[in-house]
């Protein structure tokens, strides 16, 4: 199995569960800082994945800027040849902190804006004024010259506002707009009935995205949406969890992605590189012949594979069909 493991492209690290917001759609259900990886443990994890390849290490959370050692760890990753990115809610960033982020050498900083206006964003983020603070954070980062990406979770609350989100990202001179289709996990489980996109709404999002893949002013990406291969040739090859992406939680537990809570081991007990190479769960996710139901019968299964996290959320089986797929199986 070792020789068959594909390259690890992105390591998402939940550097802390602590957060200053209470987002309705958060993948977490706990906010305690207890038992999170310490500085030395994080460095050992970086050193291990550096043996595999040179994946981008994404410092996420919670709110990663609440860790005391984020600057030290960003530097350590860079010293090992690992590019880094920061995923933040942006509300803590003022000009001095933006300067520290810039000096830490992050290749890109992603700031979450889940609506084109304060009403939508603040309701999802659980704090009045969160939208204004996040926008101020983006503006502070741009004054330092740091490349900024806008992340937005797409649900029934904002799927009709995609043009406005794109315009907002452009007005903030962001480099990219990445749209994450809602997966009901963690706190977001409670949103499954009210906010999860219906198939027709998801299809509309896919069509909107297909019309903007050649945007000359802004990089527009769609994530947790493997069915995009049915509408656009973007080079993205379906669900990436366990295939080119790995997620490490704040206590060191390893998952295929942040939205698929299937325990694959812990970096406290085994090197991260060994888990990537040898995890039985990862091996199953990489073998598209193991897919079930309509996904197994679809001629696009190798390219798409459906969202494994949404399949798991709906059925408890990460190899089951993606019930949110707006298309039937394609047969050639």
C-alpha cells in the first residue's frame, strides 16, 4: 500500500478548537483548548509530512490566530520547505496583526465571508458586527500586500447571492473566491433540513460556477462539489478527501477531510506520513471501485466519486451514493 499512496497535496490542520465566534455551520462541536497539539508535536507532524511531498499546510481552526505559537509554527513549516496558508474568520485582524501575518510568510490568507451583506453573514456567524470586522480584516491584510482569498459556505441562505459574493470579493481586491457547498457535520448537522442545498439548487450553483471558470479578474473555485466535472473542465478530479487531502484535528486525530469525521489514527501515536500511506480508510477512498449505489453505476465515478462526506452524513457509510447529486448516473 505504501508505494500506491498518491502525493499529499494539502494538509489541513485544525490548530485549535478555540474560536471567538459561534458559527451555525461549524464542523466542530467542541471549543475547548484542552489536549491540543503543542508546539513540538506540531513540528513533528510537519516534519513527517515533509517526507511525503511538499503539501500546503493550511492553519485552520477554530480561529488559528488564538494560538500563541502560530508565528513560530509558520516559520518552522517554511524552514522545512512547506508552503503555508492561513484560514481565519478575519475579525481579530487589525493593521498590527496584519503585519505579523505578512511577516509569517503565509502564501495566502483565506477569510470567511458567508454572505454578501452583514445580515446573512452575522446570522450564520453568531455575532453582530462580524461582517464589518471581517471586511476590515481583509482590508488590513491587503494593505500589507498579503494575497487574500474569500471563503464562503454555500447554503440555501445565500445560494441566490453568488453574483453579489463575487462582486464583494472583487471589490476587496481578493485573489480568489472559494465556495464551499455546505456539508451537514458538527454544529452544521442541525442545518441539514433547513440549509442544505436541494438538488435543483445545487445544480444552479454548478451552472453559475461553470459560467465563471474563465474569470480573468478573480480565481473562482468550488469545493465539496465533485459534480462540477459534469459541467466544467476545471482540472479538479472529484472528491479529494483521502486522495490528495488530509485533515488533522486539534488533538492530533487524522480524518480524510474536515467534513468526514472517520477516525484514521492520531499523529500522536503514528507519524502522519505512515497514516497517509497505510490507512485502510484512505485506501478505500482511493479505490473508486468500492463506491456503492448510483455512484458505482455512473461512468463519471472515477472523475467525480460524489461527496464522500455528504454520503457519510446521510447514511453513515462514506462509500454510499451521494444523495445530494443533482444528476443521475451517466452511462456511456
